[in-house]
C-alpha cells in the first residue's frame, strides 16, 4: 500500500509518504510540502485504502458464497448483486443529473443491490427453505432481468453519460474520498470478523446438509445469515467501486491452494490477499497507460481468466470448495 501511494504521475519517496501519513494520523512531525501533502493524503491514500477494502470484501464474499451454494464457480455476483447495483447507478446517471430524490449514485447502487438480493432470496426458497441450486438459478435469472433494464437505459444515454456508465460498470476507485471510507471500513471489517466466527459451520457445509444437521446446525438459518452478510459486504463495496469481476471468484481458489479449505484460516487470509491484489491492480490501472486510466474490471478479467483456465486443468483443486 505504501508503494502504491508512492507511485504515480508524481513519484513521492517512501519516507515522505510515511511522514505525511504519520503527520495526519498522529499530528506529529511537519506537514511537508503542500502539493505533495495534497497528492499523498487527499488523492492517493483514500484511493489505496478503498482498493484494499473492496478487494478484501469481494474475496471474503466469494469464499462464503462458494460454500453456501456449494458451487466452486460462485462469486459475489452470482446472486444478481452486481446487476442490481448497476441498474440503480445507471438510473441515476442517465435519468437525472446525478441525484434522484436526494439519492446519489452510490446510494442508488446499494439500494439496487439490496433489491436484487431480496428478490433472489424469495425466489431461491423451496418449501420455506433456501435451496442452493434454486439460489444460483434465481440469481442468474434476476441478473439477466436487471441487465436487460440496464442495457435499455444505456441505449437512451448520451455519449457522455454512456462513458460514465461504462467506466462505473467496469469498476474504479479513482473517485475515492475520505468520507466514503468509514462506512466501507466498518462493513468490511465487521463482516470479515463475523464470517470468520462462522468458520466451523462453513466447514460443516462442505460435507453436506445432512452431516451438518447431525452436528446440530440449523442449515436453513445458517445459509440465510451467511447470505445476508455476504450480500451486505458485496453491495457496499460495489456501491462505491462499481462492478469488479473475478476477484471473488479467483482469490478464494488461489488461497485454497496454500491454505486448504478450513474457513477459519481461509477467510482472513482471503481478505488479506484480496486487499493486496486489488491495490496492485489499481496501481497498474493508473500507470500502464498514462495519462489514461483503465477500469479495474478490465485488468481483473485479464489476470483472472487465464488463472481460472489454468485452475480448471487442475481438476482435483475444484473437487473440494
């Protein structure tokens, strides 16, 4: 993270980065050059911190959903969360001047994500209980429904609006501000701790519902709680960073290669690796094609697709999630 803050159009020495950050955090030391201080503290630091939070949130959500729906191909967007968030954001971008009834793009994206999850939650039940297969199928159907509405709005958009829409849908943390971080930090850290505490129950889900029930676990209630927590963190990070694919799909499998399937270790390590990964991707997005900036979704797909194709050749690695 320090290196990512240091590198950019203007390179700032690492010691200066530490000095500026320490000054703002503790009040000790000299503020330094005003221009450098502005670059480090107001522009790069919140961006890097947000990238780390988003990467961690998507990674832990991917780990949990792959266990909840018993599908190694599941990721945070399998339940239509991304499509719902995109529809909410695009509604505000294309039909208003940036706010709709006082609701901004981020708030509308979060509400759209919540609406999608609520719909999938209702449709994914069979006999009053959540069924993993129905959850996946409902998520796919709802995702395509919301995607159709989003595509229609894109057809009505002006070229300027369309560029904004596409950049948002592919993901970016370029507009990160300090006032966004408290909510995202609270949600990501709280859900990471909470989900890690469910580590034993998640391990039980790996051996099947009957075995988990025999251990005294209310499988239906557990799935509902895990679904709510993972959807909450996914909706929150998508609302501020847009749609960033492959992180929640790739990172859990990557960490399992070295950690194993024990969720008590897998969840915190996935959060750490996800955070590092997206910080690196964001650094590349703003340095590979200067002065242009690439959406994060392009690079995560560029790195994620070859990795996943390689992983598919290791059939045994997908036998156990």
